[in-house]
C-alpha cells in the first residue's frame, strides 16, 4: 500500500502546471500583441518583470496600460520567476508592421526547471528549453 501510495503521489501533476505552460501562454500573448499592432496599425508594448507581465498600447502619444483579455496584466504562477537581463525587467514594443523594438529572451525558472521565450528582430516568438 505504501509503494502504491508513493507512486500515485509522485505521478500526480503539479497543480500549478508546468513552467512550460507559463512560457507557452506568455509566448502566445506576445504573438497576439504583435498581431494586434499590425491589425490596428498602432504600436503595442509588452513589459516583463520577475513576477509577471503586461501590455500597453500607444494612444495619442502616450503608452496606455491594457487590462482587457488577452492583454491583462498577468502574474507568473506560484514559484515561477522570470530572468531578464541585468535590470530584472524588460520593455519591448511592436510597431504597426509587427516588427519589435529589440530582440528579447525571457527565461522562466521554477524548481530547477527552465524554459526560454525568445523574440527575434523579425517578430517571431519561440519557446525553447
């Protein structure tokens, strides 16, 4: 009974999901922001910190925070941290053609597991190990 119980506990999925799930969700939202910039011909911004990320849109010469899905501010799941350069945060934007202001790599880490999300200068978003 003890061995069976241990096997069941070890095989149960983490209720927080995998760090890969966070990475894929983030990558999909960044790609949606890029697409939205093209569709609306209006710059979109993405900010990333160790604890979460959010979106902005350029309106009347100012960046305005967005809070409607899928562009609402989102915290990483419990235990997940984003590693982004020396500053610990990143800001990127897409122009009306979908090209980013800079290439960015965000590495998500949780309990020894890590996954990178890369945005290249062509606007492609990739999730990798």
